C-alpha cells in the first residue's frame, strides 16, 4: 500500500490502531520514496549522485514536505492541539507525506485540527508527487513549470520585446511541452470545477464536497467535513459513486488519456 501509494490497510482504524512511531516512520519513508521519480533510482544505479541531488523537482518536493510539516507542527503546538512540538511534528509530518504522496494514510483526525493546518493539507491534494512515480495528482514538475510561466509573463509585461525561455534549473523547456502543461492544468481545474457542481447534487456542505472532489481526482481518497478521516463514500448516491470512480480513473491515468477515448477522431481509421 505504501509503495503503490494506494494507502491500503487491513485494520478499520488504520495506522492509528497501532500508535507506533516505528510503523509510521517505515510507511512514511516508503510513501516518500515511491513519490520520487523512479528515473532517479536508475541514475543512482549509475552512481550519478550529483544529478540526483541536483534534481530541481526532488529538491522542491522535499522542500514542500519539510516546510509544510514545520508550519503545521507549529500551528498544532501553538493552538494546543498537541502538548509538545515533537508530537505535533510527528502527526503533522506523517499527514503531510500521506497527502502529498496521495497514499491517504491516517493517524489522526485532521478535521479537528486548526483551519490553517487543514488548508495546507488541502493544497497538498493538488500537488501530488513527482513525475514518473506512483503518486497521483498534478505532479510537482508541472507546478514548478507553471510558476515559471507566470514569472515569464511578468517579465514580458515589463519587457515586451524581451526573450526569455522557461527553464527548470539550467535546462530550457520546449515550447510544445510548456503548452501541454498549461493545457493540462486548465483541464485539471475544469474537471475539478465540473465535479464540484455534480457532487453538489448530493446537497452536502461545501467543505465536504470540495474535499471529496479533490481527494478522488488526486487519488488520495481522503476528504474534509463529513467525509473526514474515518468517513466513507456510502453517503453518495449510486450514480455519483460511479462518477467518483470515473474521477479516480481520470486522476490516475492522466486526463488527456481518458478524454481522447471519447473523441471520434481517436476511433477513425485515418
């Protein structure tokens, strides 16, 4: 369950049943390792340590985990959710890895945490792991390039005649790739918005609807509100449950792959 970032677990109460730091550390470690690009392990076998450690996506992914864990742990400690900062960091770090790896493991009822912590976890649902990993969602590299595109637009506003390439590290990204990533991001949020509207037919509160839509599309399986850390999808009607299945397929198989199946041109022998 941790290597596939599927979050499968035998006990009904999940990892919270064991209350073991060792078990949590092992599962969090393999969720992290499985959310890293598997191409980097090929480079490790070739002993190209410098390329691995200098990988911008890996650096950003690790930085997001550590930075968000620190913010959540501090928030949990200052609000009195946990008595010690170490305990707050233990629970915060594990849930951060669980959310961003889209594995969906739970060791605490995060719906009872302060809203700042919940908001940070919610944002992690849209980030996901690295490209070429078992994690779902949008992937870190797409987030990085999206910010690079926005930075280039600010530059072009100040210098209309200037020419600047979108780069990740020292490597320029081809214009075709930039266009594909922009299209993917737009399609992802379009699907999310349509899903919000359809799931609203169940007449649940907005927090639950937003959390379920993000959780299914990212393949995390977690949600907020009534869904919470221990809820299930039986609250939805059979029709909407089928749509939730479709959302999970779209989130796991990449959106363009699914949508191409419904275009007439794909099936024509041209």
